[in-house]
């Protein structure tokens, strides 16, 4: 009989048809099969959970987590192997059953009866009975293979969930371990009040004029975006009480701001940010007069040891004196020998601060000390090196230390307003410490936005 039947390649639709025939032949067996699959899958998942908790108590968690991907890969291999071992018998039996059913297809379509009832020959009856009731490739064996198949599938899904679950806490832990640091922003500035504290001084027009006040207002508005928690000034600590009194009177409306950047920018910004005080962080030995290392003003200390300018002029080394780094201005000297730079054209406050805080300009300002000042001297006389080491570096590193002393938490965002020549060294000290996040004021300064705002106010 079998040689008269033309066999065809089985499809997934054929597999569903076979299951449907078994379901029609014995709904009880089909129900038991599905129930066992669900029970076995659940039991396997529960066993894996218990096993995982047990192993967690015995083996390092990192080792388990690293092994999960390999376990998942092994399960994939078992999954493929089990799928093949499950499908091959199923396909083989389906082919044989289809061969028998093909002989009686017409009868089945006409009567609508179950295939088992329409087989008249003994060989067909024996085939169906063997497939349904037992044998090496019976429906019972196929059920067992299906149970194994579902168990492996549940295992893979569980391991995938474990791997995903383990990754999430690790990522969270890694995020929590990122060190948080306080932030410092150094705003390099010229001295707006035209004091004579620097080697080269910008000759500023009166910043209290209405137009300049509008520009300063816009500058303060842009600096607010930094959200400073503290504002530090280039003022010696010995004047802290005086600055505190002036600021409190300013808050009350009884203090008139002077032309300095401390008042014009520091006081106005601190008030808008709601700060109770400002911080004086400078350290000047020439202001203290009682420094234990350099007792400036005491009779036993020879100030000439630091006077590199006087030494250069007296020993024909004036070519080593630094020159102005602002080509857009004209340099002149007053009767006291102070150098003033008069700007060739009007420049807005925002544009000036953008120029003063360019990294290239900051680097060039510092290079003046290394390329020229340090070299002033002869034989065993080092007035340039003395001034740099005992005054300039000493002052800047103490400013850095004072800034660390006012830092109270990692949430602090400190704005330092200071002469542009100090920026390079103080920033270098903060970078070398590794304890702070350093932000550039250029991130917040926008000349175009300032121009538009000033124009709108003028209109």
C-alpha cells in the first residue's frame, strides 16, 4: 500500500493539522499534554530561581554575572539540539500518518468522521494505534520531547531576565560611583576702576555711565546662568569685614557702588542670586606688612630683592620687561611710570570680557613671566625669579587655598572675579588638584545676545 502513496514535504501547517487530529482523537491526551508542558516549564523556572539564589550565597556575584552570557549560549545550543530531536520524529510520524490518511481522504471528507473510524485495512489500524498508544516514535514520546522543548525555552527566557536584571543594578551602581565635585569658574577681568595694581592697566571710561550700566546689567544676567552659590573677589582677607559692611548696606539701598568690578559685577550678581555675603580670597604681602616670610615694610627686609623693574632699568635689561598683549590699544606711561592702554575704539563690556577670557590670551599673559621676568638678574642676583616665587606664585597659590577653604560641599559653584593675569596659575592649581570641575566663562558670555538686549532697551 505504501508504495502507491506520493509523500510530500511537511509544513508547519501540517504539524498543526497533526495536533488537531490528535486533539480530535483524544481530547484528554491533548489536555494532559498542555497541562504537563505548563507544569514542567513552571517547575523548571522555579528550580532555576532556587539554584540561582543558592549559588549567589556561595559564589561571588561578579563571577555569576560574567557567567550568565555563557550559560545563555549553552542553552541556545541545547535549544537547537532539542528542537531538532523533537521535530524529526514529529515530521517522520506526520509523513506516515499523512500517507495513511491520503488513502481515506475522500471518505473522511464525505462522512466527517474521525480518521480512525474510516480505516478499513488492518495495516492502517495498526499504524494509528501504534502512533497514539506507544512505540519509540509514539505520540507519548512526542509529548515528552515537547515538554523538554518548553522547559529549555523557559530556561532561556529566565536566564535572559537574570542577565538583564543583573545589568541594571550594576549600571546604577556605576552611576552612583561617579565622583561629584564642586565647580569653579574664573572670570578674568581688567580693573574697571582704573587702579594701578597691574603692570599694564586698561584705561576704562566710567562704567557708571548709563550705557555701560546697561552692558553690565546684561553681563550680570548672563553670568546668572552659571548659578553661582558663592562669589569670590580679588580682595585681601584683611578687608573682609569692610566688604561685608558695604554689601549689607548695598542690600539696604544705602551704599553707592563704586567703579570696581567687585562692586559692579560682584555685588549686583550676589544680590540677584540672593547671596548673604561675598568672599575675599586674595593674599598680598605688600598689603599685610606683617607676613612672616616677607615682612614688607619692615626695616630688615630689602624690597629691592623683588624689584625686577628697577633692576632691569639699572642693568640694561629693559628688553626683558613684558610688553602689552592687546594690539588694539595704544600704550602710554604716566608720570609715575605706570603703563596705560587706551582702547582705539569703543568696545562693549561683554566683548571686553570675551577678549579677556580667551585661552590664548591667558596663556600669553603667563608666558610673559616665564620668557622675560624670570630672566631678569645677573650673577647671584635674581630679582625676577624672586618676585615670581616669593610674591607672584605665593600669592596665587594662597588664593587657590582660600578658595578651597570656602568650599563647603560638592554642590558649590564658585565664581571668582579676578585680574586676568591670575587666571592661568589659579586654573592650573585647580586642574592639578583634580578636586574641582572647571568651567569657562565663555560658555555663558554672548555678545550678540547682549547687543540685542541693549538695542531693545534703547528703543
